[in-house]
C-alpha cells in the first residue's frame, strides 16, 4: 500500500477527531473519502474506466473488447457501474446500494446434455469400429476368394496347355490316317515298330485323356471358386452398406446430442444476457454495481474494465454513481466520444473535473464506420473527413488536458471491426503503466486533503462572518433597550403598587413601635422610672425610625429590582429572541422561578439613595418627640399628666414620621421608575457587552483553531505533493 494513502487517512481521521464543529454533511464527505482511500489499499487490480456522454458507444466498445453481452441501445441504456474482468467461467453478481452482492448468476444445469454428448461420441466410435471390423473381414474373405479364383484360373490355363500338348502328342502318334492302326494292330505282335507305334498311341491317348479329365476337374473347381468369390463379393457389399448405415446412424445420434448440448449452452448464454440486461438497463431494475467475469476476453488478469452510465444522463443518481465510481476506482480513464461530433463541451468539462482524480486519460473516437459511410453518402472524401474530425477532437482536448494520451479511432459493432479494435488495444493492455494504481491513490489522497482544506476555509469564513455578526446581535439588543422605555407607564404602575404596599408597611411598623413606646411609658410607676424610660425612648426612637427607614428602603430596593427584572424579562412583552441573548435569559428563567426572578446584578441606584432620603426626613418627627417640653417641667407635673404629655408627644412624632415617610415615598415615585428603567437598560447593556465579549473570544479562539488546523493540513499536503510516487 502506498504511504500516501495511510498518511492521508491518518491526517483526515485526526482532523475529524479534533474538529467537533465540522458539520454532519462535511463529516460524511470526509468519511466517504477515507473509505474510498482505504478500500484501495488491498486491491492490486488496475481499473480502466470507459467514460463519456450517454450514447457515445462506451458499452459497445467494452462489449467489443470483452465479448460480454452488455445491453447496448440507440437510447440511453447503461444505468449500473459494470466491472468486467477475466474469470474461469461466465459469471456476474449485482450489488444494490449496500456492499454485499444481492444477486448472482446461477447457470442452468447442462450436465445431462454434456453426458449425452459424451455417450453419443463413444457410441459413434463403437458402431464405427464394429462396422469397420465386419467390413474388413468381408474384404479379407473376398480377397482370399479372389486370389483362389486367380490361382485356379492359372492352373486351368496350365491344364489347358497340358491338354493341348497331350492332344498334339496323341495326334502325332496317330498320324494322318488314324483309322489304319486298328487294322495294323493285329500285326503288332509280328512287327515291333508297329507294336511300338501302337504303344505310343495308347500311351499318348491315356495321357491326353488324363489331361482332359484334369482340365475338366479344374474347370468344375474354378466354377465353384467363382461362385464362392461371388458370394464373398455380395458379403463385402453388404458389409460396406452396413458400415455406411451405422456411420450415418451414429452421426445422427451425435448431431442430436450436440444440438441439445449447444441448446443448453445457448439457453445459459441467453439467461446470462437477459439477466445482464435486467441488471443494467435503465428501463429495468438496474443494480448499483455489477461484477462480471468472462472466460474469453483477451485482457490481462489484473485489469478490470469499468463501464459507466453517461455523465450527462438525466438521472442525477446515475450521474452521481458514475462519478463516484470514477473518483474511487478509475486508475486509467478512456473518454469515449462519437467521432461524428467529437468532444462536445460536456465531455471537455468532464476532463477538467477528472484532472484531480485521474493520472492517465486516453480518448476513443467511436463509430468510425458510420462516419465513413456518412461521408461517402454525402460525396465527401471519407478518409479526409475522419482525419479532420480527429484533429478537431485533438485541438479541443488540448486546451483541457496536457498530459500524454492516445487517441484511437474505432468501430465496435461489426465482427471484423471488433477484431481490429481488440488488436488495437492489445498493445495498450500490455503497456499500461504499472504505477497507475499507486498514482491514482496518491491523487485521491491529495484531493481529499484539498477538500478538507476547502471545508476549513469555509469554516474560517463562517467564523469571520459571525464575528462581525456579533455587532448585529447587539444592535438588535440596543433596539430592544429602546423598547424598554416604552415600558415606563408599566414601571410607574408597578412602582406605585410597590410604594403603596411599603407605605402600608411603614404605617404598620411605626404604629407597632408607637404602641410599644406608649406601653412602656404607661408601664412607668414612678416619675423616676418615667424620666429614665423617656430618656431611653428618645434615643431609641431615632434608631427605630432609622431602622424602619432602612428596612423600607431595602424593601424598596428589592421591590424596584424585581420590577426591573420583570420588566426586563418583559413577562412575554419584551423577549429578546432569535439571537444569543434570548438563550441566556431562558437559561436564567430555567434556573429561577419567574415570580422570584429579580434584578440581581448592578443594583438599583434609587435603592441606595432612598435610605438617606427617608432618614433625612426624620428630624421633624424627632423634634415633635422632643416637643414634649423640658424634662423638669414634665417631672413637676403629676405622674399621669406627665405620662399623657409624653404619650401625646409620641403619637405626634409617630404621626409626623408616618406622614414624613409617605411624603418622601410619594416624592420618590418618579425617581424610582426612572431608576428602574435606567438600571434595566444598564444591566441589559452590561450583559450584552459581557456576552458579546465572551462570544467574540469564543469565536476568535475557534477561528484560531481552524486556522492552525488549515495551516497544518496545508503543509502536510504540500509534503505529499512533493513525494509523488
Ligand atoms: N455503427 C456503429 N454503431 C455504434 C458503434 N458504437 C456504438 N454504436 C451504437 O450507438 C448506440 C449507443 O451505444 P452504446 O454503447 O449503448 O452507448 P453508451 O451509452 O456510450 O454506452 C447503440 O445503438 C450502438 O449500437 C460503432 O462503433 N459503430
Ligand atoms: Mg452504456
């Protein structure tokens, strides 16, 4: 496995782990690249992809090169990615979507027919041998009979000669007058020459008769032999006819067996072809990918041909499929284009897209046969027209692809064209660069890093944009602060309610002090205790009034802050929604019950001053208290009179203090409302500012993070680019 692949996978994986802000679709894209690169690791095969516009003739070319019966049509046809390689037997398997094959080729069983065929072949041999043996025997018997006849004929000729010699001898012995010898025979005993002559005659006659008998016997024998020969001849003819008949019979059986075997083979071929059509044709139920094995393609084992749907197909999913296959698999691309309209713009654009993925690209200009005949029909010079078309193609490609490449002119349909195309590609297969695969992996790795860099660049832009957007968010917030002002009547209303409540409380509190003081005065039994008590009371009255004023001002502060909180929260009226701020205020609302929610930070300026204002009004009440007259005068009066005098003073003082508090609180109404509003605004501003700063810091930090990641990947990529295999 080339180092670049593992290096790229490691870089991408690490970056993905460190970048939780990557969006799901970006993550999916990077993970897809990782899978693509990873898949290439253990696959040594070189993939040659046939790409181009629909109907350019890609499938027809692959078909011509491999003999695989891929569906070809005048209309757009190929909808699946087809991987074709050499195998021991015809085979295909289809994958739909997931990576496990879902359908594969199961051939029809042709074993029975094959056995039949073998039997018929054996039977033919046996019958032929039997008939031949018989025929040979008959031939041999005939030959024997024939040679016997020949020999007998020779013997007969010899016997005929002997016979005629014997007859001549006999005639010679008899002389010219044979009849005389019967007369002379009586004289034979007297005359020795006659006797000798007579002996001679008798001897030659016997010899002659013997020879004649012999000849007659031979003639009979020859007749028999001839008859025998004739019989053998008949037998021979029968044997010959038998042999011919047997041969014919065996031949017939064999032909039948051959036919049913080839029918079975054809049925399988048809099945294979129709299944392929079903799996590939746009109009049927095409699979995603199909792997096809062919036993008789003349391509090297380590090469896979890839037929793809046209990249200008109307179906987006097919375009994507074709493109993904090219990205992931194509080590070498063959751009197929109709010679009659060579290299249209879509094809040229494809070249630009291919560049980062494809180390080697070549061009096949198809349908040369059609171009030739069309030129001929138009009365043009066909060869010139073709040369012209090729040079147009070459010129157009040149602007988009400057690496070395082949440009072939081919035809894919007629058998002789297919043969020529095959032989044209033969050299090409043999000369495929051995590092094509490694180079492609390298390119893909570099491209994947580039893609990640693009994603990071987009993130940097997004970060920068949202940094400037923080101001926009605060603009919005300030606009809402303006809205707060509109809440003034509401604030005043609530403040009035608060004041009324506090006034009531003040009255109650002072009333209860008054009660206590009066009880204390009334409880004095002597003038001495009365004096002491009154002196103490005068001191503590100031403290008590101060205490009440402080408590009230605390309540006022608390109440004002609550109003500020309620108004700021708006209780549904002013809600800061659609930006960061609303989230924060919701968070707060979640933490605290709405009715409890109050202004916590900052404080209400009114609250801080109220205490002072309230207590500064107290002087008059104290003077009223002191207005009870001098202690000596008091003590000179009878005890009961003194007590009622003091009590009177206490009542006046408390009344004055209540009045004083009420007046002051009434005067505070506007100021408090105003302060509530200001505080709310100030608080809003502070919070916005704080969050804005936090947000800015966060964004700046992550911007820095993305920038450093980008720089890191960029340098690693550059290193990878330098170390091209
Ligand atoms: N005469 C002729 N027709 C061809 C040739 N190549 C393809 N065709 C026809 O062009 C049409 C489209 O071919 P096909 O291979 O399906 O195109 P693809 O979409 O690029 O795969 C079909 O009707 C083919 O028969 C060729 O070399 N000569
Ligand atoms: Mg096709």
